[in-house]
């Protein structure tokens, strides 16, 4: 396999972008990435999108997006893995370049969630339709069950969850592209309305529009496009049972652990080598579970990490410096690519006020459903 | 001899007090309490309907009978609130209870008499030897129009009776039916609430049919009112059955056990069958029991039953009517009740 | 839920039909073609008990449109004595009282309706054990 690098990135602001359609969002991010690398041709486009079909009634995303950026004729593929669609698009693009099949591949993610669809119901289609959604469970509901199981097993408290939101908003306040670029106080989180007991509104990521794109090429070509490429050292994708009920321990995200192990192994690194990480904090409890499953903290210690500052900017292992899904926003299909962009910028010193000094190795973890799919990438600045 | 081999009842846990309904419409609650003898009534949850009530009651009936469900050869559900206008209620029940597919199924409707009608036909099929076991159910999630007198009584619940020829819990000694064309209460196709003829529902309808049927079955069976330990009449409100009992020569004591209307309300097709279930919950071997239903339109079915030695041990196998009437309840405000009964117009 | 799909799921939803793997004995609910534990493909039909214990739970305050009339409602993962785990609403009690460890009975209820004119979908819900 060839070594692969990211050489440029493009990303819309995340938020309620009333003026932009699904195709506008994609085009804005994609054209920005192409312009940054001064590229006017592509071998292939891979687009992650959870549900154009349900959110805006649009399927057949691949050719639509190629056409929108004036690249009709180019190979284009739509990949879907619920909220991990972006991360899986990145992995697919990585494998395409690594295999030697393509030299220049655009990996993108896009979602338009605010066009009037029943968002709760659409997101619930990423749960098991027959065993879960049928009974009226929602995504906040599934993660609330994970939270309650985590509370039972580890003594995690509502306040521990709230600290994750406080920390990520503190990071997001420094990110001009974040949907909610403002700090929140602990009391504000604790008093916000209950969405699904014990998860409150400010422990949940928002409904967002947005798109993100990165350009991949073989590492040996990278300097043609940028002085500061970032190498993708490892990728890992794993699945777990679709239904939360079928997991031995509902408080443990085994697909996250497995995808992390695979990515670490391929990269030849371990959790101790990671200097900055973006993890899938769709709900505050998810960040706690993910940093445990990835080995960034000890199992059971995740609940203290945000409060003690361990995972804050300036801490030992800063997590979600972008603001995470919580503050930056969560246009589901775009999230995995946006996470990769944050690490891409961190590893080439371009993260501005959010910069983790001297960061050389970083990780991004993107998750689908209640953890039925998880994809991890390990990056290195070169 | 044929008779009842299993029975079961189900009453939802939601209640609304007559006082709460009266307050909504500016009526005097005392008038309702004293005039109609109604304290409160059961209300179905959003997830309860004639089918779920029938399944719950039917499951108890099978448990008490201790038979394999697949042996049941006929199932009839009597109701005026079948959830579908077209598509049977009974088909869902036979799948849920493991009775399908070798079974004859039909939904019955005869206003408040559809339950005893289902029992009557079930008994006949068993007696004829056409089927080994047959189940007759009366269940309703009754509707009464807002601000109508019916709103104080129309409630939810039902009872299921499994008939067979062996291991009887109660023998059926006699039956009788009395039917005429009397438009005292009706609901036209597509209409949400039933309408009624006010006081016309009394003398020419309820009393004429209940009294005629009861007198005739007494004559046919040779029993006198005093021979019965328990008697139950259809209970459109608290007052009517007590008045019919007085006219026919039955005492308050004979009526007390089956007269569940004051806290249950009128479960329409489930009314007198649930009263009968409350009686079977306490009857001693050898006790004679009389039941006379009434359905608007109009007609009455009467049965004379005799409790057997097997009854006391079998009734312990499922919940009693009193345990459901007196057990955990949730009292609704009129607003909650209006939501539960879908009386609020919502956007699609 | 379209009518054919609802019909196909009747044995599992109405009667709690499950499958016991002949290879490893795992009870799989609902039945599948391959055992998730040992990948065996030989099963025998088995019925779950209409009771169980809450493993974890939540109270859904913000519900999908179809369930908005019922919110707030409790949803739980319930483990039956056979070791099968199923997700279900817990009703007929204060939703806040539903907590891990609670004993429940399963009952037959209306789960959802397809608008005003569509089919009615029945299945099981949990209620506090008597």
C-alpha cells in the first residue's frame, strides 16, 4: 500500500444555514479544498452523507455533487454509515489512494438537516428500525440509556456530563466556524431542559447544516500541493451489534475500542502517543465512553477528564479542540471530515487560538448510530 | 353439559371522576352522583383499545381454563368500538394468544349487548359439538359525546368467556334472548359519537327488554328471584340496573357484587360480562347466578349459571375485577382525558 | 410501518417468538438466519416469558412526531428469564420510577398507528410487575 496524505481542506461554517442547499454546502467546501491545493482535476470523489433521501428527498448524491463542481465524468461514490458517513468516506478515499487505483481523491461529507424534515425521526432510522425505533426510542434516548448504564457501573453523574459540554463550548468559542461559538456555564447546562433523562439539551449536539472536504493524494506527491501535508498513518473501522440491547455492556462502546485498536496497529502507535484528538461527542456521555474505549483515559476515569482539565486545551490530552459536535455543530454526514480537518490544522500548526503546541500525532474518531459503527484515523504532521 | 371453562376481565388503570367531568361543563356533580350513581369511570390509555383489552381478558380466560390455545375453535369479539371499521379485531387476538389459524373468527356489534351475543353464539357452538372450545368476548373503549350525559358513563374494559364441555367453572343451565327493533341509541357509519333518544332509552328500551328477558328466563328455567345468590344486569348507569332489580324482585345484596358501574362506568359490550366476572371472582360452588344484558336497538340476552367446585381454585390464576378496580389507578384531569380520548383536534 | 412489514413481524411482536440456537443454546430475539454468538444456522422455536428485568432505561421527553402524544414516556432494555434482551416502553407507572433492576411484566398493547387512515401496529410493552 502507498502512504497517503491530506494536502488541503475546505469547510463551510456549521449551523442553521438557511440560504444554502445540500448541493451549495458541498460545493462551497469542495471548491475551497480544490482551490487551496490549486487542483483542477480529480480521479475520484467520495461523499459521506447520512440521509439526503430523508432530509431533502435527494438520493444519488455522487453524480449530483461531481456535477455541481463541474466535474461530471469523474468517478463519484456516496458512502453511508449514519453519523460516521464522513469518517467512512475518508477511509474509502484513503484506501483508494493507498491501493494505487487513484492519485487525487476528494473525500467530503455533507448534510442539510434544517429543510423541514422530522429530524428526530430521520436520525432514529440509524437505530434498529424493527427492534428500537419501532418502540419510540430516539437517539438522545439511546445515549441516555448508555449514560444511565455508565452511571450505574462507574458512578458517573449528571454534573460529569455537564462538564463535557462546558469544556467543548470553551473550545468552540475559539472556532469561528462553530455553530455555537460561545461558552456555557455549568449551571446553565444543569438547568437546561431534559431531552431524554438523564441527558439535558446542553448535553446534546445541535441540528446543523454543513459540509467539509479534504483532498488526498499519495504522500510522495504531497509537496506538489502544499508545504504542510498531513499523513494518514492508520485507519480502523469496526462494527458492533446494531441494537443497543444486544450489547453485553450497554455502557461500553466496543466498536470504538476495536476501531481504535485497528488504527493504532496500522499506525504503529498507542494511545499514549496521541497529542490531540477529536472524538464523537454527539452527546456528552459519548465523549466519556469514547475516550475510555480509545484508551486515552483509564476505563471508568472518563467521567473526571473534562472537569479536571485533562482533556481541555492545555491539558495532557486535549479532546475536541474544535468545540466537538456539541459546540461546533453536527451536520451528521459532514462531521467525520470536519474532525479530520481539525486534526489536519492542529498537526500543521494552523489551528490559531485552539492550537495544541507541538502536536505531531493526532486522532479522529467518528461514530454511527448508538455505536454500531466507529471509524478511527491516526494522523501525523510531516 | 356445556358451560364456562375460563374467564378473564381487564380494566385500564386510568380513571376520571364524575366530578371532574361535571366541573368542565358547569354541571352539579352531586346530581350525577345521586342521580346516576356514578363516582368515576375507567379511561383507556393511548395504547389501549378493544383489541388490547380483549387480548388481556382472553389471556386470563385461557390461564384459568388451563387449555392449549390452539384447541379453541371459535372466537367472537363483541364491541361497538372495534379499532377498524373494516378488518376484524379477532384476527389480531388469535395471533396474539396462539389460537390461529384453525379457528372461526367474527366481530360482533349490537350496541352494549355484543359481548353476551358473542358468549351466546360461543355456547351454542360448543353445545352443538361443532367446536370443542369457543371464546366470546365483550370489550369496548366507549365514546360519549362531550357534554352529553353519556360522557359520565362511557368507559373502557371488557371480559372474555371460554366455553367448553369439561372441567366447567360454571354450568350454563338456561339461556334466553328478547329482541325488537327499537331505535333508542345509535351511531351512523362515519360518525364519531353515538346519539340517543334521551328518556326514550329508559322505559321502552332498557327496562322493557331487561325485564322481559329476565321474566322469561325465570319462567323457562323454573327458578324464582330468591333462588339466585348473584344477579347482574347491564349497567348503562348506576340507577337503571337497581331499578330493574327492584321491579323484578331482586335484592340489593344479590346485585351488590356485579354492580361495578359506580367506579368502572359503562364499558358497553363489556359491562354485564365484567359484572359477571366480578361475581365469578367470589361465587361459591353451587351458587346460582343470573345475567341479563341489554343492547340498544334493542335486545337482551339472559343466562342462568351455576358455579362449580372447580371455580375457587381456578379463579386464583388471573387477576380479579376488584383488584383492577381498586388497584393502582391514575386520575386524569379533563384536559388529559380529552387528549386520551382524542377529543382534541391536532395537526396531522 | 407498511402493512407487509408489520405482518411479517407478528410472531415476534404478538407472541414473543424467539429462536434457540441448537449449537450454543443462545436465545435469539427475534429469530435470525445466523446465531450472533456462534454463527450456527440451526434453531428451534422458543417463546419468551412475558416478564423480565430492566437493564437500563430513559425517559423520552422529546419524542418523534408519531409518539408525541405519549411523551414523556419511559423506554428500557428488558432482559427476560431466557436471557433475551429487548427494547420496550414501560407504561402504567410514573416514567421517572423506571430504573435499572426493576421487575416488569410484558403486556400486549398498541405501539403505533400509521396516521389516521393507516394500519395499527400492536406489540408488547412493559408494565411494573404485580
